[in-house]
């Protein structure tokens, strides 16, 4: 899918994983400062070794380089991250729209303290289905489960 110099293509594990985990880290440091840099740096290994290889990942390319990605586990969005320098160009919207066209519905979890992401998802029509008080690692960072149907 190409639109306004944004190309969406499948992950090439041999060449993309390290670059995309770098985008993940840079965007996570900006969006999730409450988690802390040391913990995020530790999680980068999980992103590279476990999460990306198990997911269906689509990469957004802009100006000849990866600008962001979305990783899907069925209809669940395990990750969507855009390089901070590329944010605001509609890349996230295009990735969500592309994934929604493939899957027909999407769900995801978002840290409720990440106000920008919560606003982004609500603007796209996601609705809250539930909340929990801890994240996947048992830390006290509330998450909301959001859903969207095509």
C-alpha cells in the first residue's frame, strides 16, 4: 500500500528487526517515561528475540527508511510505534487502517498514562472494553483494553 510516500510492507526479519526495535525504544522512551529507561532497554531484547518473530509485523517506509511498524497477533495489536521524528505524518493512522482492512477488527492495550496514545486511538474510533491496574509484568501501570471494528 503506498500513499503520500508511505509504503507498508511485511517485516523482513533479516534486515528489519534491529532497526524496528530501535524505533520501539526511541518511541517508548518518549511515550512511556514512567516505566523508566533501564527497564525499557531490558525489554528491547524481548522485542527482538520473542515478540517480533512471533507476530505478523507490517513496516511503514517513508523517504526510503523504516518510519514505524505495527505487530499483530491475530486481531490483537501487540505493538504500534512510529519514530518520534516521523510522528504526525499520518503513519500510525495508515498502519491501523491497513491492519483493520486485513483483520476486520482490532483490539489493543494502552497504558492509560500515555495520554497521546489514548487520544489517538479514541480519535480512530476505538472504544474501551476493560481496564486493569497492572501491566503484563505486574508493575502498577494501569492499562485499558480498546477495541475497533471495521
